[in-house]
C-alpha cells in the first residue's frame, strides 16, 4: 500500500512542469495526497510494533510535515470536496519531491 502511494506521488510529481504549477487540477491532485498520506500513516500505526514499519512511519511523518504546509479549503460550496488555498510554495514542492524520491529509491533500491 505504501509502495503504491509513493510510486503514484512520484509519477504525479514527475509530470510537473511550469504550466502544471499554476493549474488548479494539478495542484488539487497533488494536495489530495496530503489526505491520503494522513490515512496511510494512521493505518500503519496499527503495525507500529514492527521495526521496519516504525522506520517507514517516521519517514512518512517527515513527508507529512511538508504536506502540512499546504493549506486546503474545505468550505467550497461547489462539487469539489476541497481546493488548495493559494499556490504551493516552491520550497514546499521541492522538499516533498526530494523526500518522495529518496523514499522511493530506498523502497525500490
């Protein structure tokens, strides 16, 4: 499950380009991962007695710290469940990208 999340986020960030960085659909897709990550960490907490899972949870919590800097607006009266408030800052984007690349390389390598 974690591998699917990491690979999906890696692919999503791999299609990033200048146009996508201002595209609401792309930003909302990226920000949606914040919610998935929170759910994943919560699920893995049930297996925290396993040493390898504890290490994984720590890395995911580090990634989660970067996602926490993305503000979501859940009060949109339209059909969307949430929208990103503003633009995702470049330093946050780059930090998420670096952490997901490192985590992916660790899992795959």
